[in-house]
C-alpha cells in the first residue's frame, strides 16, 4: 500500500488546484464597498450668527376677569368693524376725510363723550347749588321733627353709604393696581420697541457673518477626508493582499509541491539505482555459496545412514536463488538527465515570492504617497472654492431695504415714544393724586359714619347737641365737598384714558388679533406709495404682508420671503461637481502596478521542465514490482535449517547427526549474513519503487499544471491588483463624496432656514401685540374702568352722605 505521506500530498495538491481554479475564475468585481456606518454621518455645530428674538406670551393674571369685562364693554361701545374706507382716505388724502364719517364710526365714543360732558357740567353745578343751600342753612341742616321711622331710615342710609363706599374702595384699589401695572409695563414696553428694532437690524446685519460661519464648517468634512486619506494607501494594499492571497498562496504551495517532487524523486531514483546494483552484486556473491551448500546438504540427506531424511531431500534440492535484479530496467539514463538538479534554490525562490507579495501594503503606501499629498493640496484649494459661497451670497443687496426700513422706523418712533412716556408720567401722577383724593373721601365717610353713629348712641335726647355727632356730620360734608370739587377732574381723566385705550383696543388690538390689519395693508391702494411695505421690504410680487407673516411664523427663511431664489440659484452654487471635480479626477487618473510578483525564475522553470522530460515516468516500475515478488532464495533457508535440526535429534548415528547440525548452522549463518541483508535492500527498493510508480503517471500533468498556474498567476496578479485598486479608489471616492454631499445639503438647509430666517420678524410683530394689547392696553383700560366706577359711584355717595348728616345733628322740634 502507498505511504500515508504521499496520499496527503496528493490530496493537498488537488485542494490547491481547486482553490486556484476558483480564484482564477472568480470575478474581482464581486467585491462590494463597505457602506459607511454611523461614523459616516457628519455632525455640524450650529454656530451661525443668528440673533434670536425671545417670544413674549400673555401671562395669566388675577385681573383677567376684569380685563375680559372691560373688553366686552368696549365691544358693546364700538361694534363697528375696521373702517377701511376711512383709513384709506386718511392715509392717502387726509383732507378728504369728513367729520361725519369719523363721528359715525366713533358713535359709541361720542355718546360716552356726551355723558362725560354732562357729568363734567352737572356735578360742579350741583356742587355750587349745594354750597349755596348750605349758606342758607337748608341743605345738610337738621331734622325738623322726630319721628318713629327715623331710626329705620338712618340705618338704611348708613347701609347704602357703606355699600357705595365699599364699591368705591374696591374700584379705587383696582385703579391703583392697574395704574401701577401700566406704569410698570409702559417703560419696558416702550424700551422694547427700539430694542426689538435694533435686534432685527443686528439679525439682518449678522446674516453675512452667519453665512461665513456656515462656510467655515467645511472644516468638519475636510478633516474627515484628510483623516481618511491618511489610511487610504495602506487600506488599498491590505485589500489587494487579502483578495489575492488565496490565489497566490495556492500557486506557491503548488510550486513547493513540485519542488518537493523533484527532490524526492531524485532521492528515490538514486536509492533505486544503488539498491539494484547492490542486490545484483550480492546475488553474484551468494550464488556459488548457495550452490555448494545445496550440494553438501543433498549428499548428506542421500546418505543411507540418515534416518528419515527423504522427507527433506526435495526441499534441499530446490535450494536455489530467486529474484534476479539484473533483469530490471536501468535508471541511469534518468539519473544522467537529472544530474546537477536542482540548479535553483526553490525554498529561497518561494520565500522571496512570498515576501514580495506580502510587501504589497507597504508598496501601496510608497506608490500612493504623491497622490495622497496632491489630494491634501486639493483639499486646501477646495476650501477656497467653498469660500466663494459666502463671497457671492447676495443677501446684503436684498436685506438693505429691510435694514433701512427698520432704521427709519426706529428713528421716527423715538419722538413718539418720548411723548408717550411723558404723557404716561402725567397720567400716573394725575391718577395717583385723584385716587388719593378718592381715598380721602372714603376716609371722611368712614370717620363721619363712625363718629356720627357713636354720637347717636351717647345722645339721650334727640334735640340735645352732641359734639361727636356734629363732627361726624362735618366729616361727611367734607367728603361731599371733595367729591363735588374733584369729580370733574376725575371724569376728564377717565374720558381721556378711555378714549385712548378704547380706540387702541377696538381699532388696533381687536383687528390685530383677527388679522384684519394685515388684510387692510395687503389690499392694493389702501396705503400710499411711501408706505408700500411689499416694495419697501422687497417681497415677492405675488406675496403680501399677511403671507410673509405666515411664512415667517412657520419658520420660513428670508430666502422664500424675499426674491432671492429668482436672482441667485443656490442649488447651482451647491452642486457637488463644482467643488469635487478635480478631487475625483486625481483619484480617477491614478494608476500603480502593485502586483508585479515573480513567483518562479527561469532557472527554476528549466529545472521543472527538465524534471518532466527526464523520463522518470517512462521507467517500467512494474518490472521492479514483479521481481520483488520473488524471494531472494527459492526455498526458505530458516525453514530448511530448522528441518535439519529436527532430523539431527532423530539420528542414531553420531557422525550423521553432527554433520546435520553443522549444515543447519551453516544455513543459519547464510541467512543472517547474506539473505537478510538482501531482503532489507529489497524492502528499501520497494519504498522507492512505490513512490516513483505513484508519481510517474501524473508527473507530466502536474508539472505542466504547476508551470501554467504560476505563469497565469504572475500574469493575473498585476491586472487584478489594478482592478482592486480601481475598486477601492472608487469606494473611497464615493465615501468622501457622501461627506461633501452631507456638507453641501446642510449648507443649503441652514442658509435657507436658519441663518437667513425671518422668524424673528414674525416674533417681533407678535411681541408688539403682546406688549401693546396684553401688557399695556388691558391694564390701561382696566384703570379707566375702575376709576370710572369710582367717579360715578360718587353721585350716590354724595346723596347718601348729605342725607345722613341730618341724622347726626340734633332735632329742632321733638314730637312724641
């Protein structure tokens, strides 16, 4: 049976051949790029220079029910909608506005003005009449007669006066609180107007800075690409090595097997030739000795004195030589053809080929060093190209009208704001003084009622004079006098604040909330050309203020609201090829031979070809095998020696027995000295014959396959290495272009939505409504409403106080 080592070598060679065939037939294009994982998504820092306008909101308050009541009262007073015709005439041709139109719209306020005028005239006149009557001792005097119902009437008057005083006290507290709230909100509210306008101007002025900050974020993909460039060459080399190593290692393993076959075959051929020569020489030496030994044994066994020797005689007569190795084919011709082989060091050759192939990653780093440096330089030039986005951005040309309008609004608002602040100071002083007077009137009422009631309790006779009751009556009359004296000032302050605050609520705030003001501004012809906001703000011709407000409030940018997209194609400026064309071209034009590996030199190839032509496969090894089937000696020498020893014991004749023992001893000596050595040579010959007989049928095919494989691998390595190089560079290019696209997409989105956002404009408008309507107008209107309640409740307060004074004074006539 063949040795296990040869079978394993054959199986390994077949496996290597299959692997090589798969490697050669497999298309290299099946290599897929590794898609970018989470690390392939860039993170940009939101560092643009946009200035946020904080949104203000209506703050819930305990006075909200009072505010709601006042608004409902104003809705009843002014039920007319926004006077678009009147406003159009007032804005475009103020001289054409007729008083009747204004009166018709302000009819509710005209009625209130008439009531205020009546109050202003009637109350002071009534006060003067009361003073005249007091001088005649008629009003506020004493009761003429005592009646039983006076106690009930007195208590009723006390209750009514207390009730009116309580209503007035509640109203004046509300007036104080709302007055302070107006004062507290007016100063920051007025200051918020120029501050908001300045903030908006800064927001618009800082848009170029924001654009520059966005452009500066190109540093993020640039650093990522430079980092990737640092590992590109080694990655390419490792990829080439990983994809081609199976094919290369299989070819080198096949070459190593053929080199081993050459070495082993030469070794076995030399053994075979040497062994055959030794066997032939040994046979020649053994033949005469064996012939002499056979003659002596046969003669002894034929001796009549030899008892029972006839049974062994036949075996002795066949004691002849067996195998004759002079008849086997000679391998001298083959050895002569293989003389001097191997002339090349296959082990060193394989080591060098393996080392050259394994050095492909380092070779790639060396060959790609220049293109990597060129790509780094290209990234620097690309930074300059990206800078052109900021340089050519046209926003300043389009935002200049907006900035100018904001500057004009800020300048024009300053005088009005100062006047408003001054009149608010006057209002607060007047309101505080008049509210203090109302409190003084209430103090007089309280003191008067307390002293009067105490005096009544101490007076035994209604007609008796009681100083504390008299003092209580005088305090009540002082309160009445103050009410008469200051009531006209109160009603004037109430009407002035009512006229301003009411019109702000019904004309401005109510129509601001339902956006009727925006509709009026949007309607062509309502505003004069000097106030055409659509043209001044450079809005689209098909847009208006309402649409612009809604777009800004929803988060749209100036890009959509202004006419930027029609004059500046941002998408065109953000097209990737504009910046990456040179980068792609440098990568696309790069070539390098990275697969030039010499696996088999010419002298090694000649050695294998000589080995294949040497005739090793032409030797008839079956002749060797057939000859080895014959024993060295036809008869078993040990068997014959044992038979002679057995016969010795049976002999009666001592001479015959001695001779038989001697012959047996001679046969054992021949077996041990000669026959056994020849049998060992035959066994050694058998190993070589077995190896060569198994190798010979496949020798030509294996050598040819190995040489063809080596040649094919050497030819394919550069091509496949170049193909893998192109694939890896293509994958790298697509990966880096994704970084560019991420950056450019982010730039487009940020420039459209964040940096050039117009949401601060909408927020500023909303903040203006919150400040004017929710934080100033509501407490302002609550102030005049509360003060008006105080003023109108002074009338019953006067009546009840005057009538109550009579009950605190002594009665003139006492009737039982």
